[in-house]
């Protein structure tokens, strides 16, 4: 039994989960520049939570666009869709 459980060294060591989420929300809010977006798109190739969250949010935005036209969707509607479609975060 000599398994080393510290296998997550993909060169992203300075980016903790919190940085992930910050980056993710910037991209989703269109606050990220192209550089940051590229960085993020690279990142989601190796980060499953970000990947899922990103695609989930994109799907939601797409859905809301279709449903609500150009009107801004209320935040609690988005929140309720999110809670319905995403599994509880693994702590
Ligand atoms: Zn991530």
C-alpha cells in the first residue's frame, strides 16, 4: 500500500478551487478578456467541476435567451434552474 494520493499536479497548483470559480464567473459574466478565456478553456479540459459548471451555465443562458427574448432573467430563476440541474457540490 504505497499509493501516493497527491496526484493533482498538472501545473495548476497556484489555482485553487476558489480561483477556478472566480475565473469561471468572469468568463460567464463576459468580464474576461480573450487571454483569460483561452486560459479558462484550457483549464476546463482538466477541471471537471469547472467544465460542468461552464456548460451548465451556457445551457441555462441559452435557454433563458430563447424563453425570455432579450429581457434579463431574474436571478432567482437562474438559481432555481441551477439547483434543479446540478448535483450538490462535493465537499
Ligand atoms: Zn477549475
